[in-house]
C-alpha cells in the first residue's frame, strides 16, 4: 500500500504539469511519421500483381486493370481497419499510409474511394501526309 503522502505528491506533480491532451478539434497535434491513416494509391507505380488485394484482411481493396499496364484501385474506407498490410505487401511502393484520420461522414458512399489509373501515354505521332506532287515541267 502506498503512503498517502506519496499520493499527494503525485497529485501536486500533475497539477503543475501541462495537460497531455489538447482541445480537439480546435487544436490538433501532428501525427507521428509511422501513423497508419487513410491509404493513398500511386497508380503510376502499380504493376497489377494484386498482392495487396490478396493480403487485405478485410476485403477493403480491389485492383482493376483498365488498360495496357494501367491499374486503378478501389478502397472501401468503411471496411478498412488501417492495418497497413497492403502497404507492407506492395513491393513497388504503390500504396502509402497518410496521416489523415478524420474520415467520419454521414454519407457512407463517400468512403468508396477510386484512384484512377494515369492517362495512357500518347500514341505514335500521325505520319505526315505526303507532300502534294509538284506538276512536272512540260516541254513545249
Ligand atoms: S501490391 Fe502494389 S503493385 Fe501489386 S497490385 Fe497492389 S499496389 Fe499494385
Ligand atoms: S490498410 Fe489493411 S484493411 Fe485497409 S486496405 Fe490496407 S490491408 Fe486492407
């Protein structure tokens, strides 16, 4: 059993300290670097292996091929548990965790987030039409 005097000392020590909480949402703290918040997909890095999709424990993520070497991702943020397993599974660094965590909404449909594939590269330039044939000089 602790001495009452010890408890009083603890109370006094905490009274003189700054609070460890902030007045959220009016005050915000910076999230630590390794924080696992909203997921971001970098489509230009994706090779479509679908490892992230297979490893996601909550079925919150699908990768779809939408063109030649072009993939888009659909995240169901209302299913996501922010475990960042998809980030670890991707060996192309095509998925990242962000510090964003304020995702509460009254409209659940907004939690379906589609990251579109980049635009396809422009095709080969159209060949120039042949120059109009010059009229040949006529010999009188
Ligand atoms: S693991 Fe990475 S490269 Fe593979 S499909 Fe997922 S995001 Fe794309
Ligand atoms: S963070 Fe976890 S739950 Fe969310 S999409 Fe990635 S693997 Fe799935």
